[in-house]
């Protein structure tokens, strides 16, 4: 008899309430979560999994809030645009679906990190990207795919 499908889901939200930096006595404390700090306050993550004996799929997602960093006259302010990141993984235990000897003890896994190649974009008020904040500077790896074959003998 075939095994039943299982569905698992989770959703998490975290919020940083305070984050202060004291450099030394006599210097004002820096509120790292202020409106102009560039720091993210909220983080939302979720996971959805579907599995049964010998087969499984998982989709994970995460989002962090944006922000801005005020610099001088306001023309050079940096705006942090939040990404929505997704990761996917799946596996198949081949010997659960075929009696052939070559599939005995074979497990195939696929993991895809950052499926949509998103990253935390940084732009100025005019939409230009400051030096050092380009796509390949912020996230040089982008999407990566890992395929694993494991065989027991």
C-alpha cells in the first residue's frame, strides 16, 4: 500500500524592538533601528513541505523589511529595498519506486538556494545604484543549485 502524503507548513515573524550602540561615555547612544538607520526591523519566514515515504519537497521563503540610511544633504540617501527570497529542496529514494538492483540504496537530492536570484537592493533617491552595491557586489553567488546522488552498496 502507498504511504499517505504529509503536508507541513510554518510561518514565523520576528521584530527587533531595540538595537542601540554605545561607542564610549560622552558620545550619544546610536539607535540602530531608527527611521534613518538602514537596519531591518521585521523578518518574516515560512516553510511549506510535502512528503511521503521515499519522496519529499520543501519550499522556504523569507522577507526582511527595508529601510533608508540618511547621508548628508539627502540627495545621497541610501534606500534598502527588501528582497523576497525562496529556496527549494527535494529528494527521491529511488529504491522505493523501483525493484531494479541499480536503484537499491540510491537517493537523489536537489537543492536550489535563492530560486529567483533576489538580493537586498540599495539605491539612491534617483534610482541609481551606489558603487559597491551592485548585484554582484552584494550577492556574488546569486542562485546556486546542488544535486546530490548517494548510493549505498
